[in-house]
C-alpha cells in the first residue's frame, strides 16, 4: 500500500515492527477483553477483572506475532526495493508471500507453500482494495489552487445574484461592479 | 478582494477520517478474503446451496469485522 507517512528503508523495518506490535497488542487486547468479559463469572467486578486478566495474558502474544510478521515483511520489502529499484504493489505481494512461507518453515514444505499462497493472496487483496479506495476518496482531499478558489467564489456570487443559491436570503443586493 | 475562508476552507483529513478509511479498506479486504478462503473451505466440506451461502456469508462478515478493526487501529497509530 502506498503510505507516504512511512520512514525510508532501512528504518522502516524498525518502525513497521513497532507499529505491527502496537496494532496487534491493541486489537488483540480489545478482542481478548471482550472474550474474557464474556467468559468470567456473573457480577460486574468478576467480569471486569476477567477481561483485564485475559488482556494481560494474551495481548502481548498477539502483539509479538504481529511484530514478527511486520518485521519480516518489511525486511523483505526493503530488500526488494534495493534489488528491483522500484516501489510498487508487486513488492508488497512478493513480500507477503515470502513472509508467509518463511514463518511457516517449521511445519513442513506443504504448509510453507500454502501459507505463502495465503500471504500473497492477502497482500494482493490489500493492495487492490487500497488502490480502489484511494482512487475514489482522493478527490475529497484534493488541494484547491487560489485561482480555482477565486473562480468558485465568483460562481457563488453569480448564483446569489440570480437567486439560485440557498444563501441568497441572507445577503442584500450585491453590486456586480465589485467583481 | 478579500476571500472568505469559512465557505471554502480546505483542510486535510482528520485522524478519525483516516481511521474510517482504514476500516473501510480492512472491511473490504476481510470480506474478500473471507469469501475466497471461506468459500474454498466450505466447498471442500461439500456444502451446497443455502448452507454454502450462509456459511460463506458469515465467514465474510467475521473476516471483515476483524480485519477492519485491526486496520482502523493500525491507521490510528500512524496518524
């Protein structure tokens, strides 16, 4: 995904590791809080302490898993940037597949291949959806040049004179020679 | 001519806007991945017809919710 707020390589590896840990710990903590709350005995005190205990027990583990994934992914991504001398979605897809394969290495070759396939497919989906969403939402945050702003202002004044604008009621007669 | 700033104010997306976009992206990715992987698993179990649609639909919504939550949190961290 084209995120312009990220650090350049190789510092991106450290930042992605920390960011992934935070994301996993917070997200996992939220889900574990809900699960612990529901599994605790009746009574508000028991439920709150159950949720807190579950968060303390497992959010670090979830964060650690996310951190390992993020660090491996980012290291491979930076290596691809170095060798290919390009930054495009294919880097992310290849990095996702390779990360999935590497982190499943202990469980055998077949599991490596399926995990690599899942990682690549998931990153392809992320890149694809990211491209689509950015294409549709980018216009909302487009910078407006001063010339275009003046043109909009003049158009708004003309609409007020013709009585088309809903703002016309709040203005008196406008001297058109001021434009 | 002085230009009014209230009617045409331009400011970047707020943190909450970015998190909403992150959730949308995550929800779409989660739904799509739920459809692909959930559909594959369901077909391998031999589900057909209404049972297949129900199972895949549930998997899609679960995947979308989970992935959307994580993406929103990740986007919030990077604000």
